[in-house]
C-alpha cells in the first residue's frame, strides 16, 4: 500500500508567523485530504485536494500529484492553529485512506 | 454543516464486557467509518460501511464487529473488551469518494 510521510514532525511558531507543512506519498493517489486535530481531539477536515490549489482564509493547500506531494500553508498563525495536522491519501477504488503520522504545531502568543 | 455525533466522550469498561460505540450522522451520507487512534500508530481503519447492512473490514478488524441497520447510524461493537482496545475511537462519514470526511468528536475508551 501507499506510504504517507509528513514533515516536519514538530513545529513551534510565534503568533503571526507563516509555515509550510509537507506531505509526501509513495504512489499515485486519487484522493487526498488535510485535517486539523485540535487539543480536545476533534478532527476537522481542512481540504479535500487530490490536485491543484485551494484556499480557505489563512490556509491554503497545493497538491502536485505527478510529483507525489502536497503542501499546507498557514499564514499569520494564531494560537488556535495549535494542534496536529494530518494528511491522508488513498488510491483509486478504495476508501482506505492512509494517514500520515502528523505535524504537531504549537503557536506561541 | 454535517454533524457526526458519537454517543460518549469518555467510557470506562471492564475486561470481557461487550461494548457498543454509537455514531450518528445527519446528512444522509452513504459511507461511514470507524478508526482508532493510538500514540505512535496514528489513525487506523477498523471497519467501514458503504450502505445499510453493508460493511467491509479495514486494516485492524480483529476483536471488533459493526452494525448498520439504518443509514444514519453506524455502531462499533467490542465483543469482549480487552485492555489492548484502550484507545481513542473516531467515527467519520462522507458523501462519496470525491468528498472530504467529517469526523465525530471521538470516544476515549479505557478498558480496565
């Protein structure tokens, strides 16, 4: 099955800073999602982004499927952005998403 | 917004008990999933269902079963709870393969 790797594993930012989180996958994927898990454990879907670029407020994501990576950009970070960010990918014909191990982000006031 | 509701936030059960975890979604989604999340192991798929009474095993189905009698409800059953099933359990639903998932808030199960 596909492997999904995320980097960096941990990130500490000062409020207001920008950051880029990376997700590499080992094979062609048809579906890719980014999630944020808040400190209370709730997983929130940020983007469904199998290819191309999407933006939602201070967050944007880009997936380059041919080069097997996806990037999540966080601009002007806020303390509420703290938590763990996961990407998850799956190949065609299956719902079996493989999750990466996450990037743990801490934003300091 | 789609809402996925898990019946319990925290649960403590004894070894050998039969445990039911309930998940309800309110957006008529065909597809529902159960994951468990453990430190160092990430999220792993237990079972999923793509229609009423239909189910498929995920990556770690051993020790679990599921029930989907109505479209909105997907239940995870631990037939005889064991301490290695202590974990965070997360339910999700989606309208289809080209849509994102919506997760419930999770049930933290402790088996003693």
